[in-house]
C-alpha cells in the first residue's frame, strides 16, 4: 500500500455499502414537496375519468341512461360495457386466472362495482355527470357469507361460469366454488390427529381488511395517435407485468406500450392488481385522442380495489402429553368476493399458505383451501406480506397458544420445544417447502431475556390476584410470536403470474468518470430502493453509493422484472444487482490486469480497486478502470463497462422473528394500551439498518391496525360498513406505541449477499403478537379464542361474556 | 357554474384567480397553481396529507373552500425552506428517517411546522397528540416523532444562541 492509500476500513466506509445506515437519497424531493406522484401529472388537454358505481351488492342491470349526464357541458363521453364489448374489453383477465367485468355486463356482483365510466374536462364536472347517469337495477338475493354461498340453493353469482365445472385451478364442485387446493398427507394427518394424546381444535378467522396506502390507485393513459404509442403512468407495483398484460388484452404490440410507475405513495399489495380504471382510461384515451386521468377516491379504494385476507381457518393441532407436536390439519374457506382476483403465483391459488407449519418441526400435516365467490369486492392481495403468509402465521401462532392452554403449558416453552433446530436446515416441511436457514432458539432466548419474560409472567399473575381482590380493573396480556416467512418469489420453475416467470433483473452502466446508473425491474413504493440497491452495488463494485443512480419503473428503460411485492425486491432484484455487479467486476479485473501488465489471476479485489497480489502499491481503482474501459483499446476486450443480470432464485428466502407484545387491557372500557413491544427480526444480511428499522416500525403499525380494529365489514345486504377513514381504522401517532427493535443475523445460504427481505415480516409477526396479547390477558379467566379485530367493544364483550363485569 | 374572484397569497406570492364557489382549496393549489406538494389521501378530512398553513393555523385544504381562503396567507411545504436551504424539520425528517413513500410528508412537515410554534418545546406525548391529525401508513410514526423532537431541540438551541 502506498502512502496515499487510505486504510481498507476507511475506504469501505466511504463507499456507504452493505451495513451502512446511509441516509435516503429519495428524501430530498419528498421533504420539499417535489415528489412526482400520478395525480401530480398534468398534460395539455387532459380529461378526467370517474366511475358510476353500483349501490347494490347483487342486482341485474335493466338499463343505463346517460343522456342527462352527456348533456352537461364538459362531459366528453360515458362508457358502458356495451361500448367496451366490440373491443372485447368489457371483461378482463385477473391475476388468478379468472376474469372480471371491467364495466358491469348485465349485472353487478358487489357494492361499488364499476358500472359506467364518465369522461369530462374537469373532475368536478365528471363527478356531476356520475350523479346524473340513470341505472335501473333489479335487486337479486345477496350472499356475503362464504359458507352460505356453498348451500345447494344459494343464488348463482357468476352466471358467466354456469355449467363450467372446470376452473383455473381444477374442478369446481358448486356454482359458487372456485377451487380446492390440497397439500400434505391427508390420511396420515387424520390418523395422527385421531390417535393423539391431545388435540386442540379451533376456527380461526382472519377478517377482511384492506392495504389502504395513503395514495389511492390511479393512472394517466395517453394514446399518441401520431406514432401509435400508448403511455400509461400509474400506481403500478409491477410495471412490466402491466405492459405485457395490457398488450395481450388490447392487441397493441408490446413495443408500442410504455408503462411508467412514477413515485408511488405506498402500495402494500393494493397496487399489484389490474383494475377497471386502468382499462377504462386507456380506452377513453384511445377514443378521445387525449390523455385521460383516473384517480380513485378513498371510498372507492376501500370498497372496490384489492381487499386482503378473509380466511376462515379450521385447525386441529395434535401433540403428545408432554407437548411435542405430532400433526397439523387445516381447512380454509377463502372468501374471494365476486371475482377471483388474488395476486398469487399461478400454481398457488392460496398463495404460500402452506407455510402454516410455521417455525415448528411438525412431522405430519394436511391443508385444504376452498375458494368461494360471494357478493363482495374482488381482491385477495398480499397486504404487506408474501402471498397469504400472514394468514398462515396468524393461524399457527393462534393454534400454538390454544394448544398451550390445553396442555396447561407455558406458550414460550411449547414453542421452544417444537422449534426446527438450527442443525435441521435446510429443512423440508411437511407441506412442501425447503426452509433455507434459521436459528430460532437463539432468537427466542434473546427475545425472552430482553423483555424479562419470567418477570412479566410474575407481574401478570400478581395483577390477576389484585384484580380478583378488586384492587384493579386492568389485566396484563403477554403476546408471543415466533414467525417464519417465505418471501422472494420466486424460482421460475414453480412461480409465475399469468405465465410470467418471477425472476428479476438489474442493468448497470458504469460511466467513464467512475460513477454509475443501475436500473431494476422492481419499483419502490417507499422502501428506499434508490438508497439500498446502490449500497449493494457499492460493496460489489467499489463505487461509492453516492455516485450510483438507481432508476426503476419505466418499462422503456428498465430491464424486465416482475415488480415489488411479497418482499421480493431484495431477495430477487437485490440478488440480480449483486450478480450484475460481479459481472462488472469480472470485466474490470481483466482491464486492471492489462493496465498493470500482469495476468488476470495476478490481481485481487481490494474494496474499491484491483491490486497486484503481493505488491499492494500497484493497483488500479475502479475509477481508473472505468475510464480505461471506454478510452483505451484493450486487445480482446470490448469497450465499455456494462452488465445486466436476470436472476432466477434457486429457492425462496425464509426470514423469521420473535416478537413480544405487553398489553394492559381495561376490563370495563375495552381499551388496550401497548406497554411494550419488542421485535427481533432476522432478515439475513442487513443492507441498511436504518431502513430495516423503519420498515419494522411501519409493518408493526399496520399489524396493530389489523389486529386492533381495522376491517372491511359488510352487512347482510352487502353494504360496506367501513368505507371511509371514519370507520376504517388507521392508527394515528397517538394510538401507536413505541417499538423496540432488535435482530439476529442468519444469512440466506443461496442469496448472493445472504439477504432475505424484511418489509413484510413485521406485519406477518405483528398481528399474532397483538392478538395473542389480548387473548393472553384473559387466559386465566377461560378465554380460548375470539375473532379479530380486537377493538374496544369486542374486548369489552370478551370481559362481559366471561362474567368479569360482575 | 358562476365563478368567484379569489385573491390568495401562496408561499409569499400573490395569486388572483377565478374559482367555482364549491371548489376546494386543495384543488386550487394543486391544479390551478401547480402547488402539488400537499396531497389528497382521503375524502373525509382524516388523513392530513393536504395540510397547509393558513393565516397561522394548520388546515386541511380538502376541507376548505377556495372561497373561504379568499384573502388568506397560505404556506405549503414548498414555502417552508428559505433561501439558505431546507427548514430544520425537512433536514430532521431526512436525518431520522421520518418518511418512506413520502406521500404524507408534505402535510406532516407542514403540520409539525405549526405545532412547533404552538408548543416550541413539546414532550413526546404532545408531539404524538399534536400530530394525530396526520396519518402515515409507512413509518409507524416513531421516527416522525423523533424528527420533530430533534427539530424542536435544534430550533430552541438556535433561539438561545441568538439571545
């Protein structure tokens, strides 16, 4: 090393690579109001679209009269299914292999369904016109209960499927049945359950809710008739998939479609699907020849686009007397609403719900999921979780608690007794997954110690005694969770959406002066990709993260990828980034060796440069190599320094965590104060601890919302009872507790940098932690299980039903 | 619909425009004046993404008619920074990772700007209560609260130093 070379550690720190709590590059524009969200777009001549929506959950449409609406000055068009039929766009394919009405074709199947699309010069005029479209409905019997939907005399909801008993995922056994999906060994599991020492059985319902990002869904479609190009700016979590699907259903050649996801104001799964507003805006732009903007309002968002969960999970968990789990049986009735629009990989109509054996070594298991149509909004998206993983985690973490009650065993001890042990990885689960790595016991011990678990149990017991003596009206609940996620879909061999393999990609160009641009097939919705992907690259190619621009979301410039959801960006696109970086480094090595006049094998990588082995004073920095790559003729080496990687992961990644929630529950008011929340996450290699911590805080708060009050509720007529932020619970800073975060690091053995993904873990693990705390507060008074969300009234009702109100 | 003459000052600049009586301030700002920092996140005044400062008070611009704002002095996120650079709150939100998707951030910072004038040295509890009209779906608020407390400390230190 010559005198001018700073030490390794100093050079590494200057890169702000892996492990650096680098401040976010996105923040400069967002803190100054200079973000560029879809509703900020304004174009010459732009029109506004707005929907006429059904007030009924199930009704036949006898007629639609738009004459009065069209008579208002400024109204340009009113589209109905009849206008879309000649284009064959009155229905569209869903991501789950079903189809969905774009505009009501003969009947409506849920409240808020799109019936007609008004196009006007101004959003106020469009809203006026919506009011004046006259739709004559004939009400039909409504089915909101997925069990009643399967009765032999239940009304036929999907008349378009009548007589078609073969669905996208196998046979249908009833006119409102969508699919049955089975995993595991039924006979063996039933035998184990039938002969076990102890069996705990329960119906665990995970209620319907909604991702509700602060920015709703929307788009601006612009058909340029001069050059035949369609550009759509929109809130798309998967812009390339949208391009391909748009091409397939519209017949417009894919090279003539450009999809741009600008800044996205949160997604959480809401922005994965394809919605009628996108199709209608595109058609309206083609018809009118000018750009058309459609942005849904909050009520439309909550009523019509992308619900989540709604799983009725019947479970049986079998164990020996001393608490060794021997089998798990589960049957799910999945309420998919009026159209099966779940965003799951094709072969997984219930997502990765078969991760429901959780963190435990359960030798025998069986799972069956029945998807059912009802008169509710379509969706079934993964709300801040990998596909149906949060349902699975909630199910197993409730079943464990219920089993602990039955065994009269401490639930922490029961978990520890059944963990998959460190030496069992890679672990084959009874329901078909190969868990990549984990060290559950270490995480568990750390968590219990950090919260002084034994001390908490003592305090809880003392509190129960004081309550019984009439000295207090507050009980303490200790909510435990040890969850295992499955993210990073996924290997193309078994994961695709509508036939599109779920690889992802990164393309890097190094500029002659040694800075770089990287483009990816993913799209940030707040995760900070521009910050963290630059960090991965900085460590791989020795160029400071500050000198690397990261771009995503424009299908004309970014390489093809399947987008951002299911915590797949870091496991898949992050891996592609590292691999593309390694290609750059391989070429840089040849260039460096040439410049240093040694053999390729005689140089070695040193943070930000190649040095001659044994002669560290002889080196070429990446900056020098970049310049030479463009400007020096090197025999046998193409000019330039670029690389692209399409990464097909060999396996999913399996992040895990241990959470403890300590809650004080007021028996008389039903209020629940979160006194402490400790979250230990193991997401493998940590790229940016600041961003990880932020993701955990946010995911936990969404979990708090879901567990403690947030739901999309319907009455018996299919009216949405929680269609605004007045009724749909989104916690404020006031209700949200302080979180303590912690971590262990168990790298993924198959990911190039060992990272596993973290964005969704806190939602997956948080919901059972909050819910278990509520249950735990009442466990000594005989509560086995009660349904979420645990709002004040429901908690009060628990206490009341247990006779605690005297 | 007949239009009314509206005179407002936005971020120090006088603006004259014609607006329908039913037109909301948020739409006048965003669509007529191109001030797109404040956002629309709900229809019911719950989310606070549209928060602006009107005559020294935090208001939700989706719940104010442009006509009600006639003659008012309005500051939005775009008007908080000065010629010397960013406002301390803007710096602290970045420093403490008080934002993720950024959609709530303009309203959040604009509300915090007023909160720190109402309560210059707030406790954590006062910040949590004072910010409860602004929803964030990404951060869980912890780092927002941290950023606001840090900004308060910095502003107070600067004030003390000036005295």
